[in-house]
């Protein structure tokens, strides 16, 4: 019966194993969930929602946070309660001769560190400061994702506007070339003048073709930025950008705000703080460790004087020599602090230059934006004048005026987008995640 029962049990185990393999294979073969398609048309507000969705850049930052959290748990575990069992099966040969005896024993040991004169608190403080720094690094990655999505979104809109300019210019040059070709056929135009007109048309055709390719390339770049490389967006909604007419920020005030709130700078200072605590923890290795222990043991054989089944005590371990391990830990922690101090100084220098560049860039962009708006107003007025002359049959066509107006619209949009990105970069430097747009409109 025992043999038959064993075979039955083995058969059940084998069947269960096969079923587990089948279920695991079926589960693994399930296709990954397909994200919903992008809305048509796509708005900037919706595109920015992808900044917080899973992405390799965010996954890397989150992995660093998980690693720092593990170090916190590791530091806390040093002062945790430990409980383990110790079983020693043993047969012994008596010294006076005779048969072997069973001298097995088992014990349960409970221990806990009570006090280590500051090392535990230093380790926990170092791990906590590093965890806080990693969290700020994630904020910085999220802000960088927003800036990247904004930049790629604006690139698509500008590519569409540039295509409109080049397409209008090509159409105008073709109409001009076609008219000159008709004049050439009746002998009113030389071969050289016709070839010159054709050359101008061919050059605009090349530019229009490049703009067409640029439209596709920028859309793919936007799809990659929002982590939807297989769902290339089509039409985009042009955002109505807010607060572009804000006053240029004071450099010194902005720099102070950036030093205080920039995620990268604050994270670097948290890591520097962790270095101080790490040095303190390394030096504390020379200090005693006080721990409490409780033990219960069971012995197969009794001895002449008996054996203690219960034992409770306090242990004070005082380091005397450690072969230089403490000195090595201290030297490593000091070197890490020096590196992090240098990193803090480097970040502050980079931020100082970045803030100055942004303030000057905004000053320049405000002038460019004003000029672009004036140019757009002029071209729009010139087009109306050209239409009037056309209706009066004074001017042959509106082609050149339409090209100049379309180009003015492109330059005005580029000035707006550049200024919006500059303000968004300032928001990023000061650690803010506020959206950069309010209402949105179709182009």
C-alpha cells in the first residue's frame, strides 16, 4: 500500500507540473496590452499627460529610488530582532568506551541590538537622505520629459508651417515658370531667362520636398517622446500659449530661487548630507555595541552537572583591532563626500550659467516676438493691398504676397514657441511642474 501510495503521489506531482508549465506558457504568450490610440487631433495638454507614464527615463529614476529604499531597509534591519533555530544532530563516542550515544541538541536564539553609540542612527540618516535625493531626481526626470514633449510638439507645428511656406513658394515659382515658358514658346523670352526661372522652381521644389520629409520625421520624434512609437500622431491642435508677455525675471532673484528649489541642486545637497552621515557611521564602527540575547536549548543527553535550558543575558562587544577595516570605510566615505561636494559646486556653476542664458534669451526672444508680430501685421496688410490691386487688374497675381504672409506666420509662431519653451525651462529650473498652456485652438 505504501508503495502504491508513493506512486500515486508522484503521478499527481508530475501532472501538476505539466499543468503548471502549460498555464505558464499560455500566460507568457498573452500579448501585451495595447494602449489606446492617440486622439485625433492631438492637443499639447493631452501630450503632456504622457510625461508621467512608464518610460525608460522614468524607469531608471524609479529603479534608483527602489535601490535607495532598499538601503534604508538594510540600515533599519541592523537594529531589528533576530530569531533563529540551531539543530545539531550528533553521535558521540564516550571516552570510557562503550557504544555510541546520541548527543544531538537543538536551540532557539533570540537577539536584538540595544545600543551602538550612534552608528545605527547615522546609517539610517544617510540612507534616508539618499532616498530623498533620489526622489528629487525623479522630479527632475519628469520635468525633462515635459520639456522634451513640448519641444517635439512645437517641432511638428513648425514643420507644418514651414511646409506651407515652401509649398506656397513652390506653387508661385511654378506659375511664374509656366508663364515664362509660354512666352519662350512664342519667342518673347530667351533660353537663359527660361532656364533661370526653371532653376528657381526646382530649388523651391527641393525645399518643399525636404519640408515634407521634415513633417514625417518630427511626428515620429513626438511619438517616441510620448512613448508611442507605433502610433504616429496626425493633426495637432495649436495651443494658445499663456503669459508670454511676462516681465523678464530679475537675474539675482531668479538665481536664488533656482538654488533653493532646483531638483538637481537639492538632490545633490541631500546626497552630500548623506555623505556626512556615512562618515559618522564609519567612524562609529570603533564604538561598542550593546545587545540582548535569550536562548532556549534542548539536549538529548544530560551531563553530570546538568545543562542550562534557558539563558538570558546582555552582551557588550568592544572593538579593539579590526585589521584596518574602519580606517578604510572612513577613507571611502570621505572620498565620496569630496566627490559630492565637487558635484554640488559643478551643479551650482551650471545653474548660474543656465539662468543667465535664459534671462538673456527671454530678453532677445521678446524683441524677436514683437518684430515677428509687426512683420505679420505688415504682410497681412500688404496682402489686402495686393488683393485690391488684383481686383483692379493692376497686378497679375497674389503669389509672392501669399508666400511672404505664410512665412511671416511661420516666423511669428516660431517666436511664440521659442519664448514658451524658454519660460517652461525656467519653470523646470525652479522645480515647478505647472502646465505651460491654457486654451488650445486648431491652426
